[in-house]
């Protein structure tokens, strides 16, 4: 079986930078990670073994006992940052710069008097962090969610990992259903996400099936899987090589390999080696 790696796959610079900051922490036991550093169980297990505490994304409102709180790559709202600082916590900030850019866009729209529409996943930690600082906001997951909003000024921005095709569809729906509104669009989808998706679109043309490596809770990984299935390409989502099933690949001679932006290089390499062992042949 021929295995073709995507031209762009795996860790983005934001996640690499966050992991580098974590590696530099001298006393992990004094630090609580405010949620999940990245949506990757392998990384989370490694951090736990080093001694880091973790508040869990569902229980971030409970103040931790450690003196230091680490803000994850997904960021937090200004309101949440202020709450932690007022509680006397020292903050280590690993927020991705491109997530920070989305926050700044939201504040720009808010201060200019726009009702903000965020294209993204409701409840996602990044989206929650942006929305918490906005008095007038809606989160839109699909074009079907769009309505005629009771606002004359609408500002649109995106979760950094939103797929470009979703952004186009939602933006068009907003314009069609709100013809009298002043609409301002700010493209905050990050370049690594775009690069991963565009590389996958090119790879789809060359393969019969796809293996997508990444955490179950990783939004950008799930979007890669969704893109494959929209193009009628079978997609197998695994977190590591142990989840691969040889029977999946019966009848396939060419399989693609891609991975989400929080997937470690070592995990991708392990999956690739396991695929080759299933049906040995020359790798591309």
C-alpha cells in the first residue's frame, strides 16, 4: 500500500511555541493548566506525568490552589484573565498569536458598535473566550443557523480553525438574509488551518482513502475529516497508531496521511510506519 503524506500536516507554530513554553517551566507542580493546553490526549498525558495540574475545560470557573495558572493556546477572555489576576494568580500565557488576533478583531467590532457574529463551534473554548468579552454576540455553526438579525450593523469574524468553505457559506447567508444591514467581515481563520485544508484538498485527488491523525476533541482535526467525507473519500480518524485497523484498508492501494495542528511529529511518524506494515510497499 502506498502512503502519501500531505504537504502540510501536524503541529502549527502556535502549538510548538506553547509546548516550548511548557518545557521551560521549572516547577510544574506549582502550575495549573487552565483547561486543555491543546486537544491532544498524548500531549495532555505527557504534561500530567511531568506534574502539571489541570483544571479541565468544564471546571475552569473553580479557582485553583496553585499560585500559577497557565493560559492555553486557545486563550481566554479579558474578563477571565482579570478574574484570575484579582485572585492573585501569576499567569503564564501560551495563547496562540493568531487567536489573539481574533480577540482583537472582536474588540474592534465591539467598540465600533457592531453586533458580532462568530463563525465557529458553540461551546468551543476559543469561541467562549472571544464571546465572553462581547455584550452583543451570536455564534454561527452553519449557514442554516443564520437569521435576519435585529441589528443594523453586523460584524463577522471566525474561529481560527473554521474551514474556509464554511466561512464562505455563512458569510453569503448573512448577506442574503440581512440585506439592509451594514456588514463588516474580518477574516480570522489562521493561515496554518488554511494551509492544512488546502494541502488536504490537493491530496484528495491522489488517494483512495485518508488517515487523519489528531485528538477526538480537536476542531481542526475534525474539520479535516469532514472535508474528506464531503469529497466522498473514506476518512479514518485515529489518535495514534494503536487505533489503526488493518481491515479498513482492504482493497486500497493508495492512502493519504494528514494530521491536525496539535498532533506531534512522533505520532504522525508512528502512524505512517504502522500503515506501511499493514501492506508493505514503497512510501511516497
